[in-house]
């Protein structure tokens, strides 16, 4: 893997971890909409890092998620149980951002936050195997 790709992967993983930390802070302060947004982006950035390891990308969020499933979930490299939380976070983030009067439940955001850590760890493990 060439140096620019490795730099991009490291950058995306750092973005993922920072977004997750931001989600923790927002959740702790009762900002559920913001916490949901940052949890989603934590997983999204991690997915981008993994796709970059294969020099793949997409211009839309739905395209990134579709590629992620095609390349890593359907092939058995990432478990469906882990990947489903990316889908859940994406759907919830879209509802919060584009519909009125949607406030996520605390327990849902807490679970997504917990699962985002598992998601990021699975992605990092996959990347480390490919280096």
C-alpha cells in the first residue's frame, strides 16, 4: 500500500475516533441529536478508511455504505451484526437531520455509541491485516 493511501487511512481513522469522542461529550450533555450525528460520522469515517485500503470511494453516503456492504460484509470480512449499526445510525441521522420533531431515545444513542467502538475496532483490525 502506498504512502498517500496509508496517510488517508490514518486521517480517516483519526476522524472516526474524534467524532466518537465528540459523540460521548454531546451525549453526556444531553445533546442527543448532535450525539447521533457524531456517532454516525464516526462509523462513516471508519468505513471510508476501510474503503480507502482498497482504493475505493463513493460520492454519496449511501454509495459508501453500499460499497462497504459489498466489499466487506457480503464477503464475510465484517460481520453483519457489526455492520448493521452503521445502517441504523445512517437511517436515524437522516431522520434527525431532515424531518421535524425527531428526537432519538437516550438508550438508542447509548447503544449506537457503544457499537461504534466495536465498529471502529473491527475496521482497524481489518486494515491492520491488509498492511
